[in-house]
């Protein structure tokens, strides 16, 4: 019974619609009416700027970390003898947070894609794997400036790290890794289509690098 209560609480934490509340309180708009229509950090970055996009991303990640870590309120899961049960319960808690982010009860069940909250969940369960995924995300972002593509490849790499590189033995965790990769790809289908068509928006984080390239090209010509 207590496990069910914590899972519901994790869902409610995940349901906090960070970008929606920020956009309504500070800008008197609904972020879902602009850009991609998504209530996530990427669209916030695009519409409201870097400061608020970063804030939303951090809070959405914390939702995953906090929701997944609610197991600490049950002494049974704190024992090293119950490590397997703890991991399984953490996966359940984390998925509840992610479900809350995607289908937030506080925002008409229309939320974001859950990538940042998924990452927070991974940090709580397996920090080293999460750090590796961050590395993939940053490298792809540096090379392409597509946040969507960076998120997709980070999600797929999470599965690769769990299944092959770290060779995680826990069967439920392996299944979860596959589901994460599938979910990230499925929730980014529109982004994939736009990338293939060449219409996907890029974040202007490397504009100075691009300007230097343009100047070099002009000088070479």
C-alpha cells in the first residue's frame, strides 16, 4: 500500500508542468501555443530564451531524480540485501515521474516528451550511465545543434550502455533500457521528419563558431 502511495506521489511530482507555469506566470502565454507546441525544455529554450530553457531543463531533471528516490522513505529498500527489489521499485517510481511529465494532471494531461525527466531517473538509478549519455548528448549537440537529435541518440545510447557496455544483469533494467530507446524515438517522430526534410530548428548555442566559419569561407573566396 505504501509503495502505491509513493508511486502516485512520484507521478504527481512528475506532473509539475514547469514550462507551462513559467510561461504563464512570467510571460502570460502558454508555451504549448508556440513553437513545436511541446511543454518541454527545448521549446522553452526556443521561445523564452536560454535562461528559462535551462531552468526548465534542470527542474524537469530534478523531478525524475526526486521521484525515483522516494524509495528512501521505505526502510526495506535501504538494505543492501534488497538491492534487486530496490532497483525494480526505483524503475517503477521513475516511470511514474516520466508518465507525469508526459501526461501532467496539473496541465490537462498535455506535457513534454519526458527526456529530461528520464535523464533524472537514470541519474538516480545509475549515475555513471547517465554521465555517459550526457557525453553523447553534448557531442551530438556540438556537432549538429539539434537538441532533438541529441536527445534521440542519448536515449539510444542509454540502451547500448546498459545492454552491451556495462552489461547490466538485472533483466527488468535491461527491458527498461530498450523501452527508453523506443519511447524517445517514438516521441520524436515529428522531429525526425523535420530533420530529414531539413526544417528542424537549431539552437543558437554555437553562433560565434558559425560566424567564424562564415568569415573564413568569405575570406577563402
